[in-house]
C-alpha cells in the first residue's frame, strides 16, 4: 500500500562558526554563525502492506514527524520516491493524498464548528458529493459513537470527544491508509485506548496504518512490523519478535538502546 524508496529530507540550520577562534577567546564578542545543510531523514526505504500496522519508533528528534509529513504529502522530499496505492507522489500527488487519513497528536480543530460541520467541510475538500458526505457522516457517527455530540460545538467537547472528532475527520473519505503521528501523546488512558482500538479495528478492515511513537511498550503489543529510526536513519526493521531475537533482548526499548549504543550514538529520549 505504501512504498518508500531512498527518501531524504534536508533542512538548513544556523550554527556557531567554530572556525572563528578569535571570538572564542574574546568572551565579550558574539560568535559568528553560519548556515549548514543537515539531513533530518536520510535514505529511508520500507514498505507498509494492506491490513498491517507499522510502527515508526524512535526518540524525540529522530525524524519520525518529518518522515510522516512527507508520506502525508505535507512536506516535499529532497529526494527519493513515495508510492501510495499505486500513485506516485511525484506524478499525481493529489490522487495519492486522497488515499490517506492523517492525524497528529497536536492536530487542532475549528472550535466554533460542530463535528458535523467539520466533517462536511473536509468532505468538500475531498471533492465528495453532498450525498456521499451525508452518507459517510452517518457511518462515521456510528463507528465513532458520536451521536450525543455530533452537533455540539467542538470547543464544548471533552478531551475524548474531541479526539474522536479528530479521528472522524480522517475517516470521512474512507481512506485506505492511516498515518498517525504520536496520536496518544499526552492523552489520558481512556482517550489513548480509543485510538489504539480504532487502529486495531481498521487493521481488521484491511486498512494500512502507519503509527509513530516513542512509547516502545505500546507499539510492541500493537504493531505487526517495526521500523526503528535514530538520527534520521533506519537502524532496524522487522517484527517485534524478530528484532528481540536478533538482539537477544526481551523488549523493544532494550532493542533500540542496544542498537544505538553499538553505533556509538547518543540517545536522547
């Protein structure tokens, strides 16, 4: 369903000019700065198949969000290829994006709208007909159990209700693929459980789910396949069991620590 080949994304950052030795000695003077290119995502290649939950794991700053934003069509890769349900981003980005429902942990909704109005707006953005939108909204209401608050303003909803409205936004156009970037970050146990159960159910329906997190224990019980990223690069991929077997460890956290340590890289979590 998703094929990612040699994907890279570079950014420009401002750093202190270490070659300015004179200013390093004179403390009262500001160090000069210079611009440099760095790879936030470096040569990433993997596949996510139909009916599969793939966990993108790594610490903060590993490159997970940058990677998923490229897969969701929000960022343009510096190089490499993304193919979604047979649609290559480089050739037909709009067709590819219609196959995707994207959700991040900090997604903001329009507080003055009701969930029904929000879903109608997104249905129009996906160029659905009025009949298709109405039918889809009724189906989403049942799936997400939204009958009691579908016409209330989002600003008056509870955290759990708001999260269901956010997921519903991803469902309206019946995508084949879901991309969830840290969807449970900062949520309470009940709200987190609703998202996890949603991902499990969509897997049963044959949908593909890409799910980024640094909660290793959560991903271990949820994911069919794991892609571990550190400093913009894949350091391991496989099933949770195969990764533990290959590294002689008992959990994914220890897998990651062992592999990162072997590469001589500092871990920031």
